């Protein structure tokens, strides 16, 4: 079994890359005031119009009803205004916001489309429509609206944030990263942005930038199993075994697959020919998760490399004892038995002489 070592489970396969993390409702800009600095849904206060016109009288009644959260009345008043003047964009937008508040997003979209047909640069209407498209997972439509919004207001960090999320959702990692970075440059450094950037930069194998944002996450006290897993994975890929072990000990309570991580760190030490450390951690891995019986075999290999024959034989015997019914490990069992037989035979020969 010269230079024989079983390859431990790759850490890349064990640590889940975060899925796109859905921005919370505040960052998702699911209300006009969250997307722009415009009016709230319940208070669609737009420019005052000539109250002498009948449609504007109904419109202003609708505003008052919306302010008092009398939404059915508000819809009725806005509808009366629109019936008199179908081009009253204030009433159309006002009714759209009330429909949105009531969860009637399709009705809201109809009014927003009419509003934008009358004025394609109405930022409030465009931002609300973009948010609805985003919430309904119509990301391509949302992307088009956010791109237009950025042309109207290039200093809105929320537009870039949400555009980044939409691009991430359709799998365009490069544009997602670009827009997240622009949002950050404009002053947005919320937790979701940092977490999403960590996941994207890791997936694109930009480990230097990934570590920078992991550091930012730690500074903001953002610590979870995914971030720790990614950090460990990068450290192990860079053969920084000591740092990986220190991180494991520090964040042990947040790590889900503890045995597998220990297995990865042990393999790192093995590759650096620190066989004693490798053996210790392989055994610790097995004790943490007895299903990782291959770690016992690997410990035996490490002890052979370290010329600790008795320890190696003990590991191989334990491996055999624990895998009697494991047909999938027949080849490893054969290797372990060969090592035991070889050294027993060698000892018998020495005893005869």
C-alpha cells in the first residue's frame, strides 16, 4: 500500500454555496418610499391640481380616504376621478398604490401601466412597478424598469441593490456583482448586500474579494454557517491549515458538518506532511461523526507515513471491525487487511530469527 491514501470527501461538495438571499421587505423596495424617496403607499400626495375640476375633487377625496386607510372608499373616489378624466395620472397612481397596499398587485400593475403610458418618466410609478415585477419573480421586466430608473436617478443605491438582486436571480453573476458594488459605493452596506456579494464572489472564484467581504461581514457581526463554510473552504484551498483549524475552533457552534470539516482540515495537514496532526484530526472527525469511518482508514495511512506502525495497525483493525457489512468499502477493507497481514508476517519473521 505504498503511498496509498483514500481521498477524503471534498469540502467543496460539503459546504453549500448560499442561494441568492432574498432581500428583506425593506431593502426589496416593496413600497414606493423604500425604492425612492417619494410618497408612501397610503399617502399618495402628489402635486396639487386645480380643485375646480370635478375629477380632481374626487382625487383629493381619494387621497384623504387613503390617508385614513379607508382603502375601499379611496378606490371608489379615485375610480370616479378616472371615469371623468382617464388621463388623470395622479388618480391612476393613487389607485395603484391602494391596490398594492391591499395586495391586488395585478390591478396595481394595470394602473401603473396606464400611468407610464401617459408619462414614461414618472419615477414613482416606475419604481412601484419594478418592485411588483420583482416580487412576482418577473425579473426580466423588473430589470428593464430598474435600468430606466437608474437613468432617471443614478444616485439611488436602492435601485442598484434591487437591480443586482434581479440579475443574481436570473443567473447573471457578473452584472449582479457590478450593481451590488455600485449600491455599496453609493452608501448601501446592508447585511443582505454583503452576504450576497460573498456568495457571488465565491462562486466566481474571486477568493481575494470574497475574503475582503467576509471580513466586512465579521466586522458587522454577520456570522452564519454559510459564511464560515466559505471561509474554511478558501483557507483549505490555500493550504492554510492552521488558520482553518483556528476558525473551526472559534466558530464551532455555527458549523453544521463538523465531522466533514475536520476531515478536510486533516487532509490539509496530511498534504503538508504533518502526519501526526492529520491522524489526530481524522480520528476526531470520526468521533464527531461515526459515519465518516473512512477517516479511521486515513488515520492509519497517516500513522504509516509517520512510522507509527502500532497506531496504524490499530486504526486499520478498527476500520475493519466497523465496516463488516459495508460492501461499498470492500477495496479499502482489502487494503487495511493487507497492511495488517504484512506487518504481522514481518513480525513473525523477525521473531523466528
